[in-house]
C-alpha cells in the first residue's frame, strides 16, 4: 500500500576515483542506483526518487560535470559512467543492487548493465534512449547531426556558445539551436539551465548527444534473465516506441512492459508524489512482488 507522505531525503558528496559525486538518497530496502538523464539536477527528480523510495533505498547522482558533481578528468563517455556506477556500488558496500535509467540514462544504464550484469537484480527503464535505431531520423540526417556536434568539440566554439547563452538577448536563439540539434522538448527548462552552462558542461553535452546519435548495443547470444521493467509512451515525440521496445526485448527475456499514452517524452513539470502513486504504484508494486 502506498504511503501518504513521501519519505525523507538527504544529499551529500561521495568521493570516487572518477568523480566527486553529488548524491540524493531516499528510502529503505534494497539498493537502487538511479542513473539520470542529461542536464539533470537532483531537485528535478526528487519526487520520482521518493516514489521509488517506497520499495528501495535509492541513490540518485548528478552526472559528472553537471550541477554539483565534478567532471571526469578525461572526456565524458557512457563507458566511463558504467565504471563510475561500479565504483559507487563498491563505495556504498553493495555486492548486488538494482539499476534504473531514464531517457539518455537508458544508454548509461544499459552500458552499466553490460559491465555489471552479474551484480544487478532488476533493471528499470523509463522512456529510455537505447540507441540511434530508435531515433526518428534518416541515416543521412543522423550523419549530418553527428558532424555538426563534432564541430562543437572545439574549445573556441564552446566558449562562444557559453557567451551566447549567458546573454539574455541571444539566449532564445541558443535554446532553439540546442533543441533542434539535441531534439529536446519544450518541457526541458533550458531557459533556467543553459545560462549556468560552462564550457566543460557544454563539452559533456556534446559528447552525450554524439553517443545518442551513434550508440548501438549488440544483442547477447542468449537473452538476460534479469527482470526488466519498461515504461514508455507510445506517443513519445523523441523516440520511436516500437524500435525502443524491440531493442530492450532483444536483450531481456523477462520484460514487464507498461505502455503509456503521454504526448511528451519528459513531463512539462515533475509529477507530484501523489500523481506518481496514482499512476504507477500498482504496476511497480506488482513487478516487485513478482520478482521478489
């Protein structure tokens, strides 16, 4: 039965070999490491973390180079994030844990799963980006976008763009450009986030978009038995539902699929704790009971 009040939360820093992570912790129970989407700050995900805290002890971290987590000393990559997840689990003292990814966090969670499959009890994927095949683009457009993004690895161009987003007169132009290149929705609060962008953060964002445009996970020779909870809108405007589900199904034999009908990829505002309980409690609880 769902609780009427969200569980309490706390934030703190954890020093790991790859990064000094800013972590949000909520709940009690089995550990769940929650890999965020790009441009994520813990405040935007608090109610979702509290919702999941009804079953798990949830650890949400801000990606290296975003918000208060320190950037990697070397370039950003999903493979490095997978190593970071391993370091975090080890630091927390967990031999086994659950893993979750949302949006770009889908790529990160899958990369971490590939590295740590033997240690993961359940995988939760919410509107996950799982590779370029699910993008609603032709290969020609994907190639063009990738070339544009590669140009933005140049430091002088990053510096110029940061000046652009910090100027109120040109911020709207910068937002339109980022939405077009990254295919980001109006629901993502770029007007609030972009002016705080540094050249380091923008370099990381460029790397993340490049991975979205090129990532492809080779299916295993035999499907994983790890239970996978998969929830996504069939009307997702950024990712093709059928293609995304097909990628997941080529990897996992035990799929719990929840088809949503939202007209967005990311909510225009974070769902409240009450809304999450009303919309998702029964399916998550059933998943947990089935795979206890």
